[in-house]
């Protein structure tokens, strides 16, 4: 038989176990601070995310540090404004707390009222839009690249701009606009070469043999064209000898490899890792009610083969997560 | 018990059961797939991953079910991959698609997936059978490594039978070859090496091995090895057999640097750069897994697992676990 004292001890013991259980297994006594995970959807203007490698790394780094769950969405059709607007609505309905958008059409997107924070990645517009915006000034980038190209370039060398009129987004247009303005005002002969029916620039492989100072310089509209042209020049050393240089923009691994091997002469780049990081941190700050400085303008840098291994550029081009 | 009470209990049971059924039939509006790659810079894996992204979009459009892909690069580190799996599970992924870093060490991933009841589709690097047998919601998608190797050997055998001088370039009656192998821990590497050479022997090609080395699937390592062999065995090597296209391209880089033209180099995988080299005649041939089917199989299997639906009939599973992607020989035509 258990005595009165024993019963009390047993009761206290059971009570102790119950309290311990409540403390450990539930938040009735010790309430753990709730950590809200922000759902952020990133909607780009392209059908593929290949050119967003460093951007995604920056985005993921910020997501891990700032408690966000970020997912990256590409369009079904290239530069389809209506579809981008539908995807924005869909993401909002599916519970996204904030959106990061690389707009197909900057004007239409800026007018769209979403009811949740939207961070825009603009390619030219500098007025504030949405809850925050990050601006990559592609026009200025085009101007800078054209200035670098024209250093030591004779007026007798024509500049051939490789374009794809069917797939031209606002970044491409601003970039070419900037480059063309500088080159035309510098007195250079500028000619636009659109992609041929086979989707390439076959005619450039058969360029005629000319004197060094009359050889053309190639400028690519975007990263895809730059990579494709560099590939053509690497496959055809004869064609490579007939051009004075190949220039463009972008910092994908393929572009950097071609730059390193000398098929690309110079490129203009931005710090894409930082853009990815800033955009997520701006979205989180907007969600937490902080005022986001409007707009954040990103610098662009001109680099050649020798600059790739410089510590500052190396950190920017090959970021470690 | 009175009749009324019995009727009431039965009524409750019916209500509860029908509620449960309604819940089961409820279609998910979105699925989330966590994908972890052993190395994001592997060309073949990148190609497959791009196809999966394309197929996810197609699936979304055709079925009206949103597909969220979380793609992570494990950078060749098993611990990183284990952490990524942990994160996928905490983010409520419906299914995991894992390209394991260490195929012998998939047990941690399987343990976590089993605890969270999240099915796993492994691809390209096959976990050991004991691990795969632990749960009926583990799947593997890959290619039949023996078939790949036999196809690679057959390319040379066919060429030798048609034009022996194209293979035995110095006409001494023996085809001197070097072989570039993938990682020793990868199941395909050993099988590809063994059966490629066996097929050459079985096909009556008189072969002699000059050198062989492990270049870990990498172009740069293969290029360095080939450079050494060119210096060590000048004017001797007639054939380069490579376990994948990246290493074959590395060998081609070294041959180009040394100014050697026309040597027969064969690869495996049919990667985009490999196909370019094939088109311009630098690569004699490659064995290509049908990447469209490979990527589709990953997407369809993952979606079926996530939605707890029957697996699609066009992807029959061997033993309910393995799907082998069809392959084809691609050879440069003069």
C-alpha cells in the first residue's frame, strides 16, 4: 500500500512529467517565436533562365539568409506581355507574398496594381515603380561598350550589329540604341545584320578578305547571339581572321570561356549576383514595411580577356555562394 | 444496443468515410519538385535539366497544374546534397529528383525521404540495389550502360568492316587505342569501359591498348591526359575511346593543339557540344540517350508520384523501379 506521502510524490511526479511533456512537445508554455517564410516569385521576360545563372545564385543566397522561399518562373512564349501579367496574377493567387519581375513591357507592368509588393528589374526606366526597382541602364552600357570599341578603331572599319528582330526585348533595344548613337556620332559606318532564315549568321563566315583597317567589327545584340557568333568564329579560324573583333554583353560561362580563348574581344557586364541578392532583400524589406530606396541603379563594367582574373572582377563573375 | 443507436453509428461511419474519399479525390492545384544535381557544370546533366524544365512547362500547360521546380547544385559534395534534401522536405516538396553525388551513399537521402513520406526519383547515377529495395516509392531513370558500351564498340566494328584503313590508319594490322574513363565510383564508367572493348574484340577488330586513364568525366582532365599520351606515344595512337563526350572533346582539344588531324575519337552522351563536334567531323561518333524521353520520363514520373497517380504507360518500369531510356548511335557521315 502507498502511503499518503507516497501518493503525493507520485502525483507530483506525474505532474512533473506532464509539464515536461507540455514544454517539450507543445508551445503552450514556451512559445517558440514564429518564423514567417516569405513566398517570393521571380518572373523573368525570357523562356529560358540560362542567362540568369549568377542572378539565381544571388537570389538563393538572399533567400537562405532572409528566410524567403523563392521560385523562378520563365515564360511559355518569348516576350509575351499578356502571359507575364497572367503569371503575376497566378502567383499572387497561389499565395506569393511578393513578386520580382523582369518586365517584358516596362510601361504596362508599371501601371499594373498587384496589391502585394512588386520589385521591378528595369532596363532603362529610372522613375520609381512598384515597391522598388533595380535599374540596369542598358543604354549607358551600350554607350560605354561603343566608346571602348571605337578606341583605336579606324573609321574605315564598318561596325556590323548582329540582331534578331523577332526576339528583341527592351534590354536589347536600349543597349543597341546606346551603342548606335555613340558609333554614328563617331562617324562609323553601322550596319544591322539580322539573323538569317536558318537562325544564324552564315553570311559572315564568307566575308571577303580585306585590309586590316577595313575589316568589320561585330557587335552582338544579346548574350545568345554573342555566344553563337563566338562559336562560329572558334569553328572557323578563316572567318575569325576576317573580323577585327567581336563585342557584346553578358557574363554566362560560355561567354567568359570564349573571352578567355580570345574569340570575344570585349564585353560589358553588370554584377548579376548582387542584382539577384538586392532584389530578394528589397522584396523582404518591402514585406516588413521598410522603405525601399528607389530606384537602385547598377553600374556596368567593360572587361577584356586580361581583366577576367582581376580579383574584383573574378569575384563578380564567378561568385561563390 | 438499440436500433436507433446502431443506425446513428453506421450513419456517422458513412459520413466519415465519404469525407475521407472526398479528400483523396481532391486534385492538387500545384506540385513542387526538388531537384538536386551532383554537379551543375556537367554538360550532360545540364542538358537533361533543361529538358526537364521544358517538360515541366509543357505539363503545366497541358494539365493546368502548376509545377514548381527547385533546382540545386550539390557541387560534388554529398553533405551539401543531404542538406538540400533536408531543405526540400522542409519546403514541402511533393517529390524529390536526385542525381546522387555518391551513389553508394544514398541511404541518408532515402532515410529522410522515407520519414517524410516523399517519393524519390533518382537519375543518371544509380544507387546500389540494397538501397533501392528499401522502399517501394524509390525509382531510377537512366540508360542501360552495357547497351551504351556495346553501341559505342559497334560504331568502330562497323567502320572497320566497311573500311579497315579508316580505323587501322597506319596499316600495321593492329588498331592502337587509348581509353578515357569516368569516375571509378560511377557504375556506368566500369561497364562502358569493359563492354566497349569487349565489343571491339567480339567484332574482330585487332586492338592493342596503348594507355588508359581516369579523367573523371571532365574535358580539362582528359585534355591533359591526352597531351601526355601524344608526347609519350608519338604517331602510335589510332583510336580514342572515351566514356563520355566531354572527355572526348578534351582529347580533341589536345589533338588540335598538337596539330594532329583525322584521328578517330568516339564518345557517349550526345551532349550539345558533342553533337557540334560530330557535325563538323571532329568526333567520329557518339551514343546518345534520347534526352527528350529522358527528361520527359523524369517529369512524368515525378508528377505521377506527387499526385499519387498511376505511372504513365509509355514509361514501363522494370521491377516497378527502373526505367531505361532508349539510346541511338550517331555517327559522322563523310
